[in-house]
C-alpha cells in the first residue's frame, strides 16, 4: 500500500480534541502516522472536511427481515430509485430498502466506514453473511438474537451462568456474530401465545423467568466473556406510549426504582 498525504483539509477529531484545524494527515500502511518519508500519493483536500470514519452500530442492512422489507416494497424498484452502472460502480435499486451494492455506496458517500446489522436471526446467519459479502466498501458486523431463545431462558431460570456463557460463546462463534442482541426480552416468546409483557417483572409463559432476569443474566455473562461490546437492548414496550419508564428501568435498574419510590414526587428527575 502506497503512503498517503491528505493536505489542506479541515480536521475534526474529537478523540484528539481537534476542532476544525487545517492539518495534513500522513498515512503509512493504512495507519495515521506523524510523518511519511519518501514518495507518497498526495490528495489536496482544500475546502473539504477530514474526520474519522462514521460507525453506525444499528442499521438493518442484511438478513431475513431486510429481504422481507424488499418484498413489501416492489415500488422501491421504480426507475427513479435506481443507481445506474458507472465505470467504478455497479447498478442497484431501492430507496427505503436499498439493494446490497447501493447500501455500501450510499453509506460510503455519507462518510461511514463501519455498519452493524443489529438483529441477526440464528437460522438465517449464513444468508446475512452472504449479503455482507455483496455490500462494498464498508466493514460489517452482526448481532445475533438472544433475548427469547429457549436455551437462554432455560439457563437463566436455572441461574446456570457457566452453561449460559458457553452457549452464548458457541452461538457467537457459529454465526460469526459480534455482540449479544436482546429484542423485547420475553415478550417475543409470549407473542406465540397472543400475549406480550408489560413490565420487566412480567412472567414469560412456561419458562418462569422475567424480562429483568433475562437482561441482567445476559449482561452478567457478557462481562464474564469479556465481549468487546455491551449487550444491545431493544427494550420492552419500545414504540408504545409511556415506554420511557421501561427504557430507564432497563438502563438504571434498581437505581431508577429507588428514585421513583422515594423522591420522584419532589425532586427533578435526573433520568430525563
């Protein structure tokens, strides 16, 4: 890889407290360095912004539900939503649910370098990765779904954290997943019986566990395994009126409950 110098651009880098300074960026073997020596390709970025690549940790870009979305939107294939083939890019289509190649091109135009698919069905993991292979330019990762898995709930019920950790580690390895995703914990299982859960302490039918126990157990095992990302939670009642309470309780647990019980009527809410 040839050395690279990006000159005359305005650099924004919050991590290094650089806020719109005109700087030259030197890159060697794909890594930013203080200075490169000798022959280097020079890019004049005058009038442009230079910043770290964007990372989107929650974007549905591949897998079963994305393809279902494509089936729901045949009008997405109309000519006005098509991307024409060029000397550098392939053709593609779609607006609300773009095709694979278009997904990569549009994210790259926005300055993103990494995008995460946050809800990978275990049985459809292979196809999710097949779609990843077709999405150009950006790096991809996927979060497998754990929050309503029967094995998970059985181990949570037994409080068998060693088996729970082993099962999660195996699933992550088998599906090439990156992190633990939890969607409406317990609620999706109750949907099978025409019901849902309305609080963190409602019971999941036939498993004798609660959403709170599922979330806390998976958080505990996530730390046991020293995974690189926290649990990724789609809280119960998401999108329903009043769901703020459930989200705050997920985030702060007993701390939020204590606030509601003792001081919520008199002091400003610190959890807004």
